[in-house]
């Protein structure tokens, strides 16, 4: 399951010659495509069982965060009544 190569580019015309803006835009695009994260993940070999365990943990944390969001939203709605 190979991912496509991420091509991140920003042209100087997009930022009207502003170098700082160009760098910020490039960093945002690189984060969105997860270039740095991908490099870190490929830096060392991980056994498939370890990858699976990490994926399971991330999914669990995401579920917890989503549940907390729903709970807080419900509490806000209840306070209004």
C-alpha cells in the first residue's frame, strides 16, 4: 500500500514576493500533506504488529476526543434551557 509522492510547491507570484509569507504557505501545505510525519514514520522499521497497535491507540484517542466534544456541546445546550 504505497502512498503517492507528495509534491508541495509554492510560487513567488502567489505571495507577491513576500518571502516570509511564502515560507509559511509552504509549511502549511507540507503539514497538510503530512510530509514530515511520513519521513519520521519511515525513518525506522516498525513491525506490523506495532503499527497496528499504534493505529488502534490513535483511533481510541480520536474516539475519546469526539465523545468529549459531544458531551461539552450537550452541556452547553443544557445550560441554555
